[in-house]
C-alpha cells in the first residue's frame, strides 16, 4: 500500500487528526516532492512512540534543537515506507537494536510547525513536518546510546511524567497527551 492509501485508510482519532489528514492528502496532491527536505515548505517525517512491554514507560531522547525530551523520529529522506523511517530513526537516535512493531498501521498523525533553527552550521527556515507516528516496543534492558549530533540524552520516562519532562507545550498538549490517551484505550 502506498503512502497516500495508508493515509486515506487511517481513521482519525479526533478533530485535529481529521483536519490534519485532509492537509496531508491535499499536500500529496499539490506537491511533487513531499518525501525530501528539498520541499522547503514542508515534508513527511516519521516518529515512534516507543513503549516498554508493560506500557508504563516511553523511550525518549533529549532533542538538542528543541531543548526538550521528545519522541524519536526524523525525515523520510525519500523513503515512502514511513514505518521503516520511524524504525531507522529510533535505532540511530537511541542505539537500540531489537524493535517490535506493535501495529503496522499509522498510530497517530499530525502537522507540526518547525521554527527556523541552525542545523550543522546552516540556517533552516521555518516549515512544517507532516508527521506519521508508529507504535513500537523495545525491551528496557536494551543498551542505549546518545547520537551526539542530535540528542544529549536517551532514557525511559514513566508515561505519567512525559508532560513534566517534555517542554514543547504544543506537542505535549496536542500530540503526547493524545497518544497516551489512545494507548490507554
């Protein structure tokens, strides 16, 4: 199934997802290049909500650009299978090797505004990430490693503490809380 079909098939959880889903589909129909950073207005990204077996903790990184504890994830960079992107980014950013996919389907979707910032010495203009989130599981005993050019911490955080640890208010209120609620249901 191609990316557009996956998004069309996705059943939105709330009004935010319903509206964002329509933007995703319009974006795919409007722009030729939505899978690479060559599209300066916005592009697809994939994130992982990584839980332990008991579903009591989330594996997070301390993201250097956002100065916050955050989920793992990154740019599609031409990859149309965003589940693969999410897994690749998880492994790169945390050092884990064994990942269990809890569901092949999209778990959450969101349009995320990215403020202008410096990356590898160059200014990156403000843009949007058309983000798909996947639900993954990792054993808490896996060895964790920091990816120094992107994060300065990797650790398991109790689900009830995510709102206190993450400082990106919009993401906490509109994404993390939603994902935690969906996970509980």
